[in-house]
């Protein structure tokens, strides 16, 4: 049955299932790839965007005896559904299939990952939805994977990382956006990197904290690319969700982007209105991490100048907040219901159809 906003408590738009071990994907891989993994001694595809033992990867009280968190449906159910009372949760699996350089292997791992999500997660809890992970190593194969998975209405989004080999506005990626628009799937851009290039504009950093903080720059660059290259002129129905991007960089970035567009607009004639207007129409941001102190949360939200942009997320099991409320203190009461339910429903067409 179609989902209605009145029947929901909240929709968690960013939850991260953990692949407990590479062998968990073996049932979903052809024999040739299972043998290749054994022969090559591939132990894991964990990305250094979220090292397993890094504090931010999982809050200490959410880790199990193995040291991992969110490795099974029951665990997410206890936290996201029972404890925080979400009615629906969207699974965004960040297992590092984007790191694989061999295109054939990348496609095999990606297909296996999506099939694993279906069988081990979606089939086991009707409240779960998921994003289609795509092999960005080959755009034709990425589109094929979207077409393969899109028939399952429980897939509600396409998932890519913030730091790719090239800016996402480039025309080489447009077939992905055509498929997204055709199937009414938002493009979800999540913090993370395929590590083809340094994660800062100055080269490789020394410390993990530099990597994580630099993700905001990656998101800014992707927003600028998608708008400047004319993606929304070509695909006017496309929606983009920035996941784990932070919030407070947006107002200053939009002011600067729109200011310089006014002086340079002849270079990009297809951008026929201020970039700030385009971002407020087409882009949404998940709530966690909300990078502002409690006393300034309400002011930060006001500076967005749009009540439709924020989507509720716990980012479970990433350690983005202390205590037991994923909604930051200071979120205006009048916006709480919109953020928890109405904005997600309006963003993800497949939740209501």
C-alpha cells in the first residue's frame, strides 16, 4: 500500500549496513570471482573513508562483541526502529566497491552488494529501503545496474560518493541521471572517496581528520559542477540528496556561488537563474552530522532560507551525536515534522507510490 505522511513517525534517510566479512558476499558472486578472491588473498574492501576502528565509524556503545556495528537486521531494528521509532529507514551501504580498479571485478562486487542488500536486509524487514550502489568505474555498467535493480521498488535512490574520478556534472555521467529521472530515483551523494585523487586541493593529507573534514569541500565542488554543467537544465526532475555533508557550509557557499555567477553567467547560459535557487529546488541534505553548536542550530536552519532542504537521518552507526536523540537540540519545533516525514516523502517518490 502507498505510504502516507500521516501514518509515519519518521523516515531515517541514512543508515549504514555493515558487510561483516567479504565472504558474506560469496553467495552472490559467480564462482570465478570467489576463486579470484581466494587466490589473490583479498581480505576486505573496507574504505579508508570509514576505517573499521576509527571512532567516527561506529559509536562505542553500538559496537558488538566483534567490534563491528550494524551487521544485521535485528541490530538496526533495535536502534533505528525500536529506540528511535523510525517507520522506514534507507540503507546506504558504503562497502568499498568504488575502490576496485578492475572494471569487471567492480561490476561483480557491486551486483553482489546490491543482491546482498536485497536478501539479507530488505527481504528480512519490510520497513527497510535501500540505495542502488553503482559501479562508477564504467558508466554503461552503472546504468545497467540501475536498470537491473530499479524494478524492485524497495530501491529508492542511486548511491555515489562525493569524491569521484571527475566532477559529477560532466556529460559522461549524464546517462546515469537520465536513468535516475526515468525511474524517479534521486541521486544520493554520500561522503567518501574512490581515492583516485587526493581528498584535498593541496594534495594528500597526513591524518584521517583532514580527510573527513575535507569532504565538505568535495560536496561544494559537486554542487558547483552539477549546476554549472547544466545537469538540471537537461534533467529538470532530478533530485540530489547530499548525505553526511554537514549543513553550515551551505549558506556561505551559495552566497559566493550566486555572486560570481552574476558576473560570469555568459559562460554558462543554461544556468538561467541564481545557483542558490537551483540548489534549494533540487538539493536536499541529511540531518546528521549537524555541524553547529546547539545554541546556533536554529539560526543555521534559518540561513538555508528553505524549509524543504533537510531530511531526517541518524547516520547509524556513525558517531555523529551523543545522547539518544538524533535530532539536534535547537531544531525549530515548527519544522520538526517536515524534517522527520514530509521532506523525505516529497524527496523519495517511491516511498509514496
